[in-house]
């Protein structure tokens, strides 16, 4: 892999992490998570082995599903509370969906099916 491309992807990972950690709005947290997802996929698949490509596809599909759950959770919370603020997570359904989405993104049990292959 080109050193400049590797540097760009590494800086994108740091940028996405910084955006996610420092956000107080659900949409900016989601954008930071998506930047991380899109920056790590080329790093996973840099060796052109079929297993690496399969791992990148599995990673992308799981992360996309978890991001969808995170957005759905934030929309339910905004619908019930009228707030898009991260600290105003008061609705029980949105809390459960958010916990599920984060568990999927982190590969926690029982959502760890994708983690060993990647």
C-alpha cells in the first residue's frame, strides 16, 4: 500500500475517533463512526487475499447494520423527547436499540459472530 494512502487512512481514523468522542449531537457522532468505518476497510483489505476481502465485507455489513440501528435509536429518541442531544437519552426503546448498536459495533456477546473472522 502506498505510504501516503496509509497515512491518509490513519489520519482519517484519528479524525473520526476525535469527532465521535467530542460530539454532543447524534448526527455528528454517527458521522465520526462512519468515517472510522470507511477508513479502516482499505486497511483490512490491503492484502489482496480472498480472506482479507471477505473480512472487509463482513466488517462493512455489520458496521452498516449497527449504524442503521444507531440512527434509528436517535430518531426514536428525538421523536419522543424532541432533542437530538446525546445526553437526553430518556426513552427506553431508544436506549435498548443504542445499546444493541454499540454492542454490534464493538463485537460484544451475543453480537460477536463477525469478530473472529475479521
